[in-house]
C-alpha cells in the first residue's frame, strides 16, 4: 500500500524496466503531414525478459497441449 502519488511512483520505478522501445520511420507511398513512426520492441529481448523473470519460474509450459473450451 502507499500513501501518496510520490510513494507510488518511487515503488513503480523500482520495478524491472524490461526491453527498451525502439522506433523506425516508415516510408509511405503517399504524402503525410508528419512522418509515420513504428514503435516496437525486439521480440527476442521480450522472450529473454520473460524467461529471466522470477515471477514466471515454474509457470511456463514447454510441451504442447490442447485446451478444451467445451465439455464435448
């Protein structure tokens, strides 16, 4: 629990940051008023962050399985 916005922010800043955001300017065939930016994260960095996160230790399934949605 926290008592102020400042305390909440300080706790949030202690969390792991995860992979960094990147961006590219996307070329377009039509003129635009501003450049088109594509914001993304490197997928391998995201997978590495998930595997290194202790919250997910023992929670990942590495064998395929079928999840039934009905009783049939």
